[in-house]
């Protein structure tokens, strides 16, 4: 048996002349939460649809839970769960009616169905909403209902496409606690997001841009391996200073964070603080070499920051 829930090699998907996914290699270990981090249009949703069998690849090999896609898509239906970005349950059905409908689709009947629905109502704090129409629920409540529906058949592998894009920070935090509970129970999870704090919660993640995997590893590994120094500057007139520093070939990016300017300097510069101090005329005690963040990693391997 493979240790990978997902094993993908050279995956490509074209829509006419548009290459949405370009040579994606991906290995997701069982029992982990793996993240796709990237902006809108980076290929996250297309990749998930390929991995769930909803789209056929233009080329490449896809192994999901030991099954080959697209040939074995029907075999996988009962073993995977999929929560789409847009709420996809029925607004004009109650919470319980939606869960009943999904249970029937997955062949769950009788006392087993009743017990499972009651379990989910408790797990996702929906007991007092069970007779409420789904369309009248808040964003956070709809999110919990969608997750309950996606896991009603206890899938081995769960796909979540930007599941927290329409909810507040508190609901996002609670949602991730539920994901770790599922992971602890043995469910493998692939989740796409454009939130840096969520990406840092993943065991491992891939950074996608224009259908290309730019980086892959644990958040800590990616931060340690980042090809740049991170320097923060405390000074006045930061907008002018930022413009000045961006003219330097050694500077990758600069961004203002409150009263500080965060500057990414190419890794081949031995003493980035000395360089910046010399170029700006600002005293050395205004510069601080700081720990990289996942946002810094993202900036260095995408867009203009990519070397």
C-alpha cells in the first residue's frame, strides 16, 4: 500500500490554448493536511477538479488512494469528499433535509443514517438549526453544514476549495479546529486557500502560480529555504524610502507594515543591513534582520519577486 493519498506526476490540463495546469508533480501523505496556496487564477480549483475526477487531464498520471484517474473515478466516489468554494446545498431545504438527501446519495439508510446525521448535528453545532432552511443561515453556519455534508460518508480523503473565503476570522479558526479533528481521525485533507495564516496551519503546502508549482514543503521548510534576507527598517517617510530601495538591483520587494518597512534582499548579499544603510544613509540601529514569514516566501517565488 502506498503511503500517499495523492500521487501525481507531470499533470497538465489545457482549455484550448490556455494551459491551466502545467506539469504538476504532487505527493500528499495520508493523514496530513496539504495546502494549495495561490491567488485567484493560479489553478487551485482546476487542480482539485482534476484530482477528484471531475475533469480529465490533458496529460500526466494521477493516483488517488491507490486508484488511477480518470479510469477509476467511479470507484473513488464513496471514498472522497468535496466541499466547493460556493455553497452548493439546497437553500430551500432544511439542514436535516439536506443531510438526509446527501446520505441517500451515498447509500446510507435506516438507523445508520439517523445516527450519522445526529452525530454531525452535534459535531458541527447545528442541533438548534436542524429545522432551519439552509438559505436563511449565516455564512459560518452554511460552512459548517457544507463540511458536515462533505463528510457524511466518512471519506478517506477530503478536498476543500477555499472553504473559508466567505466567513469571519472566528469562524475560520473554528473551522480549522474541525479539520484537525478530522485529520486526527485519519482523514487526509487537501485544502486550497489564499490566506497566509491558513497556509501556515497545513502540514505541507504547494505555492501555485499560473498553473505552475513554484514551491513545495512544510511551512517551516519553505521559510528556512527562502532565497532572500528579510530586513525591517524603522524610519520616517517610508513611502519615499520604499521607492528609493526598489531601484536597487539587490532588493526584491519592499512593503510597508505600519511604522516599519519590510525589505527582501537577494540571498547572495553577504551583509544586507550594511548595503541598505550605505545606500540610504540611515543609521545602522534602524535596521533589523528578522525571521521570514510565509508571505515573504510567497513573494519571492511568485510574480516579480521570483528570481
